[in-house]
């Protein structure tokens, strides 16, 4: 049977089908269809197919295979959809990313502003959360990440850049924003498999101490440092960011702030202040965020990133920088670069899906396919943002004079002894 989502009286021509929906099931399907009005999709349950007549070109057909799934979608669709897709009780034929993007846009329009209860990540919880996601095995991530295992937003200098080129460009972008100089010391909080730390040491002659609570990642990074002859300049420490005590010229954190949680923002601020105390240094935070306060998607929190919370720009600045008297020098939003990064990851993941199923199982592969598709859709829809903030102690003068052009060592910097005058490059 076929009918539009918002018909007052349901009329349809019954087709012959092995399983016929009863009146309650037809009502439930119609009720769910009305909730997602405006989303270009067909909904199918047993012998019934419905669509929104205002969306004449559906991007996908969503087949619901169990009555329980249909009822769960009415009670808590955010979690129920993910659980059912993961189990194979929902099938999506067509453009999964396009479907999810439309759902995110609908959700963002409908969601009211509300006070958000964000997770409190203790030391023990932080370790458990990292183990849940990042310690799935290096062999798994090696299947679909780039050759340096960079698992954060890339930077595409041209639309046709490869993923490897874009990840290298992202690391160059960060180094350029930080204006690294040979001989400086950098502290990195949350270093993944070590690509950025090694890149900074290799290309800019700095020393780096990088912290990470993932045992597998730290072991891999140490091995890589030894292979490249950089062990004397890059130290990988298996510990939480809260354990950082040393001072440095530069503080950098890429892809960690979204795992800190608002209750721990003051602690992160104290860590950054301690690192940069007396150095007049600078720092950079690179993190997934929001345009307005909202918790992370509940299914993603349940299955993929427990304990994560994407802060708004205001929350990040007020919570992580202002308490340490750190001033913002520059802000850039790389949202669409992350959508493109995820498109690369998703396509690579789909290409090796059979290997993933053999490594884990079908439910795991479907969960991660949905996660990567949903993340791409969320960045395309604007539900998620990607911020880079460059900052320095409020009184520091040895900071970049223009974007991409340092004044360190010039007559404007403290170590040059005076105020000086313009270089004529403005």
C-alpha cells in the first residue's frame, strides 16, 4: 500500500504480500512518517510503503523489518534507528549520507535551545572511553585511514587533493599557525598514533613531549619514532593530559578537547597555563564543536564515543582559555574539510567492509558504516563544526604579526629588546 505522510484518511490499493501490516502497524508507520516530514525518503514496512508527497524524489528507501523496531522509532528514534541499522532490522537502499543529512537538518530546525547536561570524565572514565574506541586495534584503523594513521580532520588545499596530501597539509597548517622555530619545545595533549608530533620534529626541528592514554597508540608511535630516528626528540608518554607538569614554548591539542567534558575544562585550562607559564608561548586547540550547545548524538555516545561532548566556540573559550588568562589570536572553522575527510574515510571503509566483518562481525561493520556516514552528514548539515583556535597568554607579544608570517625574533618580540616599527608587510 502507498499513501502520503500527512493524509487525513489513509487510502491505498493493497498488494499481494506474504506479510500484511495490521491497523496498529499502519498507524505507527504513518505517525513516524509525519515526524520526519520533509525528509526525502520512502518508508517501507511489510506490504506498506509511504512517502512525503512534497518530496517527489526520495534519496533512499528505509525498510523496517520488525514491529518492535517500528514502535521503538516512535519512542526514541535517535537510538532506535542506530540500534536497528546495526542489527540489520533496518535497511537503507540509496543514499545513506543524503538521508542522514536531511534528518540532521530537520532535527536542527526543530531542536529548542536547552540547558545541556554534559558527561563528567574522571581519569578512570577517560581511560575506558579511549579504550572503547581507539584501542580496537591498529590493524583495523590501518585498513581505511591514511598511511600515517591520522584520525582527525584533514585540510584540502585543493578539492582534488588525496587524503594523504590533505593530512600532510593539515599538519603544515597547524605548524604554520604555531610559527614553530627550531629548538623550541612542544607539549601535545592527545597525540593519536604520533603523526603530528613526528611531523613537527622532522620538519621544524622542535622537540615534542606527547601524551596519550591509549596504550596501543603510544606503542605504535614509539616504534615509528625509533624507525625514523626521532626518539631523542619526541617522547610519547602514556598518561592523561591532567598529568602534564612540564613547561614548553608551545601547547597543542588536536582532536582531544571534545573528549574532555565541561566539568574538566578548568583543569585543562590549568594545564595549559602551567605549560606556558613564563614562556610567552602560544597554543592551538583543534576540536569538533557545535554552533549551539547540544549533547553528542545519543547513539554515537552509546556505541562509538562514550563520554564525548562537542563544545561551542563560546564554551571552549570561556572554559578552557579564559580561566588561564589566554587570549584568542585566531579562529578558523574547517567544517567542510571534515565532511570531505569523512567522505574519504567512509569510501575507504566501505571498500574493506568484508575485511572488517572478518576482523569483528557484521554488526560492528554496520555500526561503523553508520557512524562514518552519520558523521559526514552531520558536518555537511552543520550539526557539527570543526574549530581551530590559536591562543597565547594575554600579555604575550611574541605572536604572529599577520596570518602565516611570524614576528618572532623581530624588533616587535621581547627577545629583540623593544617596540620597534612596522616591517611594511601589512
